C-alpha cells in the first residue's frame, strides 16, 4: 500500500497509522521514499523509527540550485543536498 502527499498533518497521521500497525504486530516494519525536506526536521527520524520504519530512500536530483529551481523542486532546496548526505 502507498501513501502520497506533502501535508504535515497528513504525514503525522500516516506515521501514526504505521505505528499502530507496528505495535499491534500487524506489520514487521515499513519503509518510505522521502524528499530532501524530510531531513530538515530532525524529529522526523525519531518519529518514523519509533513507528517501525526500517528504511528510508531518498534520491539526489541535482547539486545545482538553478536546476532544482527550474524544475520547481523547492523541497530539495531546504536542506542543501551535500549536507543531507553527510
């Protein structure tokens, strides 16, 4: 099953659902695809880990801010890409 969206309240609701399923032992864990802005909030890592997240997948689209801007990739400019991968 997949969840999509960029709304913070919806993100928290999705994580809570995964936490409930994980704690009830309905799932052994889960993983997610995140954008660069996920790492702008350090508490996100704690939230998903405590909810049973076993893996995060995130790609790097470009190191060039002008390229990101031209493709309207605002979420990838919040945390500079090099800083994110460190």
